C-alpha cells in the first residue's frame, strides 16, 4: 500500500511538472528583434542565424557580438546600436542557440562559437571593428587570429565562467522533463531580476520590467535550454587562454570594464590591459553590463576609439 501511494505521488509530481512546463511554453510570445533595423538570416552549419543590419553600407563595418547567458540576445546592444550606426555599418547577430536564431538540440561548445564568430566575420564583413562582451570577447580574439579586424572593443571579456566541466549537469539540463523544469526555475522572472541586479547592474533600480520581460521571453523560446546547459556546465569556455591570445595579436584593442564588477573584477582588466598593451576604459557605477546600464557614458568614453560624436 505504501509503495502504491509513493508511486501515485511520484506520478502526480511528474504530471504536475509536465503541465507546468507546458503552461510556460504556451504563454511565451514570439521574440521581437533585439535591435531594430533590416532583419536578415545567415545560413551557418545548417542553422538560420538572425542578424540585424543598420547604418550606411558604405561606412566601415562594425559587428556587435552579445555575451552568453541564459537569456542572452542582441537586445544587449539596443541602447547603443543606433548611435554607432550613425558612423558605422552595423551587423548585430543573435548567436546560434540564442535570441531569434535557431536553437537546435546540439551539444554546444566554445569551439562552435569561435567557429561561428570567425565565419560570420569572414563571410559578411571587410576588416570590421568588433565589439564583443563577456565570453564573446574571447571568441572574437580567437577569430581575429584568422580574420582581419581593424579594432577590438571587449566589454568585460573572460575565458572562464564556470569552474570545471560537469557532464552530469549538462545532461540533466538537457533532459526533457526535469531539465526543462530546472531551466524554467533558473530563468524565471525573479531569477532573471536577481541575477541582473546581483551581477549585471550596479543599481538594481535600473533593472526595469521591460528588460526582465524581454529576457524572460528570450529564455523561453523553443530549444533555449540546450545552449544554456552547456554554459552552466562550463562547456562554452574557450580552450585557449584569453590573456595569451590577446597579447599575441597585433590589433588595437580597447577594454571596457565596470568599476564595481565582481565576477571579473577590475584588477583582472588592469592585468589584461597591461599584458596586451590595450587601452582600459573604466565605467563608474557599473558591473558586467556598463553599455546596458550607462549607454551614453560608454559611448562618450569610446568616442576617441571609435570616431563617434560625443554624447550630450
């Protein structure tokens, strides 16, 4: 009798979890472009990769690669893209597995994203400026070894997000029932708000509801958990060292760092700038996302590097 009761309870829990997962999936609207402009698709390794084009095609090319995270998308650059497009021809992709790009059930890896960044730059640009944040900064540095770029602008770049690689965690998050449920918890609106306030933003009041809503919608597109599973289990970290790769490049580089960043503290930015002979720009009252929290300040600080007009 006890066994029957236990099995009935387990079956009920499984059923309730499945219903909850289905309810969340059914409540998500289609994701709008993170940056407004002409919408295009880049076909890469069997995937449709969404990207936005804006600015005059006769102007120098600039590509913006968003960072990697559970709710990541090109929306990260919504508040700076318009100003940059006044001087540059901008291409702003959603990385494979994120945003409006295809999210197939691949086993995502750092080498896959390095390959994507390299191919995207080679196929669609001519000696671009590359602006990339977080892990994408490392991918861009790797790509710059094989593709001609005119300048790198790296926002809090890193080559390590999670300590070690955990196959069990990746497998768990990829599982259809339990993995989806865990992913829904991690990417709930309270979860997104907490992470943004704790790591991304200096002032929690700047994490407004529209920002949370957009990231929640991005995190709950079909297939979103697959890239996330590789991210939180450490498999999106690049194989090679960012410091050594950047030091070996002969490309003008600017590093942008939030002064209050804790996950990749400013001391790491100073060390990286010294080793790579790069310019370091420090944004006050900012953490991992200075360009999201203080877009005008970041544009002003980058005006000399990017030949853009000073912001009022």
